[in-house]
C-alpha cells in the first residue's frame, strides 16, 4: 500500500513563471524523499550543487505530472517544494 502512495508522489518546483509539478523516476523520488526528510520546502540556494543539478534537469527534461485543479491543490501527494530563485547574470 505505501509503495502505491510513494509511486504517485510529485515534486513541486516554484519558478518565477509559476509552479510546475514533476513526476520523478523511482530512483530520483527516493533521493528527493531523502532531501526533504526534514523540510517540506527548500530554496534552491540551500541545495548542494548535485541537488541543484538534479532539480534543473527535472525542470528542463522531467516528465510533467499534470496541471492540477486549483481546488484540489491540498490533495496532491507532494514529495516537497523547491523554490527557484531568479538567476541573474552579471
């Protein structure tokens, strides 16, 4: 039963353009669960370079999970939320 619940969890990435919901692979999901073991929300500046690379790859190449119904946002089985800061180039 817990494996079925685990397999449907998604990652929310809040970007300057709005939130994205991404369905990671099983291996990525386990790593993300470990990343979010103490927190529900993380800023991308708090992540290690390896973790930032994973999040960037998921945002650009990951499988979008769905476009949620705004009335059912509380029911989405989230792994966690990453808040991406706008990256400025100097």
